[in-house]
C-alpha cells in the first residue's frame, strides 16, 4: 500500500524564500565575525602549537634505549625484543663486554641496535618484553626523514631519544 | 593616426588588466579565507604574512604542472575552450568607466555609445567556452555540464537584459559613462541620497530600480556560474562539470575566468546601480589627479564589497535543483523583470519629474 507523505503547507513568506535566505546569511556572517575576531577557537596551529602538553601518560611514541643513573646502557642484548617485534623492525648485533669492565658480569652489550622506524608499528611489545627495563616508548611522534636510511634509528639516536631513566631496578650493581 | 590616443589607450589597457588580474588572484585568496572563516576554519595562512602570497604559489603551481591533453578529446576545441572562457570576461571591462579622469584623460578604455549592448554581446560569448569545453572533452560529465550551462545562460540572460531596461528608460542612452554621470547628478539608482534627493519622484523611481538591481544581481550570479547557480560545475553531481577533463593552466583559465567574470559582473552592477566611481562629497578628477586616484579606488572598493557578497552567498546557500533553476528563471525573474519595465515606464510617463 502506498503511503502518501504529506508535504508541509508553506505560507506566503516561506514560499518567497527570501526570509530564509536572509536568516542563512545572518548565520554565516555571525560565524565569519566570530572567527575574524578570534572568538571561535577551533584549530591547533601544528608546527607552532604542539600536542605535547595534551599527550596522555600512556602515549606510545618512538621506542628508545635508556641509560641508568650510572650512565650504563641498560640493554644486555638478550634479543627478546628482536624476536617479539611483530614487524621485525629491530636488529641487534650483540657484543661482549671485556673482562676488566666494571659491569663485566653482564657479559653482553648491544654492539649495534637498529630500529627501522618505517616498519615500527608502535605496539610497545618490546617495552613489555624487556627483562632489563632498557627500552621504552617515548612521546616523540614526528619521526621524519628524507631517505629510508634516515628512518633507521641506530644506537646513538635511540640513546639520544631515550636519555637517562631514573628510578628503575638496578640489578647489575657491584654489591649484588 | 592619433598616436596620443593610442598610447593612452594602451597604458589604460595594461594598467586595468594589471589591476583586474591582481584583484582576481586576491579574490581567489579572499574566497578561500572567507569560506574558511564562515566554516570555522582558518584557510591558507602559511605562505607569507597571513597567507598573502598564496595566490603566487597557486599560480606557480598551475604553470609548472604538466599540461596534459587526454587522448580521447577533440584537440582543437579542447585547447580553444579555456581561452573562450577567459577572454569575454576581460573584454567586457573595456567599456566600464572605472574612474573619473586622471590628468584630464577619462578613465574608460572605450567609451562607446552602445555600452551595455556591447557588455551583453560579449558576456554571452562566455557560454561558448563552457559548451565547447563540455563537448570537446568527449566524456559524460563535462557534456552534462555543458548542456546545463547552455540552458542556464539562455534562461538568465533574458532577465539580465530585461532588468536593465528601466535604467535606460530613465537615462535614454546606452553609454555607461552617461549612466554614471546621471547618477552623480541625480543620486545613485537604488539610493538617491545625493542631488535632488528631496524629490519624491526619485524615491518612487527607486522602487523599480531596486527590483531591477535584485533581478540583475541574481542573473549575474547565474551568468558567472556561482553558487547557488553553479549547475555546470556542480562538484557533487558532475565531478567537475565542464572542466572535469582539464588540468594545469587550462583548468586555471576556467577557474580564474570565473573570478574575472565575477569582477566584471560586479563592475557592471556598480556602474549601473551603485553610482560607479562616485561617492557623495568626494570631488572628481578635475580637482587634481589625487582625487582621480581616489575615484578609481572608490570604484574598486565597491567592486570588492560586491565580491564579498558573492562569496558570502556562495558559502551560505545550497545549489538549486535543475528544475527549480529553470522555474526560477522563466517563471519568476522573467515575469518580474517584464512587469518592472511597465512599472518604470508608468512612473516615468505619469509622474512628472
């Protein structure tokens, strides 16, 4: 059965359309004025104004290696992160710590530690799996480069992003 | 051969072209900024202070893009169409008086006695650019855009022509500088505040002039393919309408041609109804070249205000449906313009000055 939709009956001024047009133009000019005099705040001006202060605590940005209070690179090159990494972005070449070193009992250190930031998916599994609390996801999100090689973070770059991490477990101290 | 006249004309042509082309570029910028502000955005604000160099960047982009011609088009007409879209819009400006006098030289390139007929004759050629673009592209959407454009232009040119008849009934001449001179002596067509403004006859005549002004302005909207009458391009329905198959500077010519047509249309509205370069209590160019420059500035300021209205309307009103457009043109504006001629004629015949 066909349903007849009743059309609204327009009166004379509504059919003239001009009042509606005037009302519409009043609305747009109001928006225009509010924007012009800065009464509407809508957009973040990205490169000058950054999102940083609004970033939540749990934000997962670029992964980075950290040093502890004594300045030691906390990574012991166990390669767990390399194995867990879903897109296989991490490449570690382990090296051996010489016998005379203060932390000789750790035995291994990362000779090279590369994270390919083109592949990284910022999942945070490396941070979760690390038994040494050595790799953390920091809040850096604007990772850019002109070549593929630029986008590979080597050990120096990772340590530079990571910096020093205070208040973590220090299990390799001499007394232990 | 009058070399003085030739040189002066050439200087005027170059100067007017420079002003209008610069204005066109900044109309595009204004359109982007104003539309953004109306929609609670910011618009282009990166290139130069407040984004003021954006038009230069846009022009550089257009010129440096690959000039691509699709394989399935009719080459000759495909190349001809953008020129046909741009040239009539610029040519029309030749008869518009854009200032009083500067060093005794009248500020109009060609003060011909058929002024407004010339305007209509050339302006209606603009439709060829669109139709030929739509046809030569050999593709469905441009074709539909071209067909729509033809019928739209024909419908609205009628009311465009009829709307100005009251003005010329009153003045008795088609020369545009005469129209301006009349308005200086007797007050602007739609607002006779100057001259013998206390005369009730002037205010009675302002009624048909107001109707003429509204009909003419709306018809100019339709002529320049601006929203709410942008059916030939109709991004949401026809992709890009008649310029779907165009790229780089050929598209740029269509795009900028629309803005030049807007400027031309505004210039004609200003000349016919808003007093041209005249502003109450500002003397004309015979009182010194400074005032001549001020007159030119006043003219282009009035044009700029109208351009703002064009942009404002575009970002307020939705597009008409095709049958609504045709109904509006043939059933309303045509009749209103026709009745308005009779109204003006009766006022002129039976109510003495």
